[in-house]
């Protein structure tokens, strides 16, 4: 099982090389490398990652925000494909085999426009993943937080069904936000995960999670909440993380869970780990 953080936690003030001991003190063993502004890792940090990996730390990687394989703009898609290929090489160089990416968007936000965008994304992914040696790298299209983003639950399933190298990144907060507060009970969350399991059973065991609570409006995601923080209107922050960890247990899912709680990633991750162990 993996419980970890996305990027260097705001509360950590030391050097990168000492971060992993700081996380270990909290029993955390996961780190999502935030390549959100470009697929780049310094040579020094590469060495640190390789060393920590050899000591059992688990790494995933988040692709840059500007990657947009679902864009209407052809040069953007072409560039995104090249970027993804570089990212895969980078991941291989540090022994990372999970890359999460945002499906993007840009076509009309209609049923037809979204279908077209997903078809285009599937074709793009199948093209570049079959041009290169993927090694053991898996790509994780992530649930989008805003209603206008590509990456509904059905769209993520669709991508994973049709792309050999794609596996689901289920950001439960994004899912809750884009569905305007849908995850109101454990049973509902379980149903959603069961839907994925039924559709892509062979890929389900490699599922990747982002989990934290979120503030949303009528267009979906507004901002990530701090761990334990309420919505601005006073409602309790959702989805419920105890429900989440108990669904993991009930469904026998091997957890790989990354906390993206605002400024409190490590607190959220530790909370979920303890809740899972209970
Ligand atoms: Zn993301």
C-alpha cells in the first residue's frame, strides 16, 4: 500500500534529500513528482529519487498542466504528444511507472464535442505509446474537476478501455466536484468504483487515487480544501475520507493514494493511512 503526497508539502522547509525521512516519520511512503510546469527533474534530484526508490519509497509523476491531448488546436495536440514521449523517457530514467495527466479539453462542451475530443485523445495516446518503448510505464488519465474539463468517470473508463497503456487515476475530490457534490455516501463511492471494476477488471488493480476534500460551485471545482477544513458556506468538506478508506478495504483495493489537501498534504495522507489501518 502507498499513501503519500503530491509535491513537496508546504509545511516542509528542509532540503529535498531529507524530505523522505520526514515523510517516513509519518509512515508515508509515496511521493508524486510534480512535473506540472514541465517534464524536468534536476540530476541531483534524480539521484535522490533513485536512491529513495531503492529504499522502498514509491514514486508516481504528474504531467504538466499544459499537456492537452483533447485540444481542438492541432499544434497543441502535436506538442502534447511529444511532451508525453519525453515524460515517459524521464519516468523510465528514474524508475517511475505511473504518470498521471489531465485529459484537457477545448472542443465544444456538448455530448458530440466531448465524444470527438475523447476519440482524438485515444488516437493520440495510441499513436505515441506505440511509437516508443513504454517499458513498464503506465499512463493515468485523471478525473477532471470542472464540468467543462474532459475526464468524467465515463470518459476515463472509455480512454482506459481503448488505450493499452492507460489506467484510471480517480481523483475522488474532482469527481465529487464535477458532479456537483455527488459522493454523499460510502455506497455511492463504492458504486462508482464498482463501475470501473466491471468495465476494466484487468486494469482495476492498478488504480491510482488522488484524495482530499474540495470546494466546488455549479461549474465544479473551485479549490482544494485544507485537511479538515469546511466549505466556505460552513458545510463539512467532502468526500468523506473515512468512507473512502473503508471502501478501499471492502473492495480489496491495494491502495495507492496521493493527498492533494491544500497546504496540508502530509496531514491528509497520514489521516487516510491511519483510517485505512483502523
Ligand atoms: Zn491533477
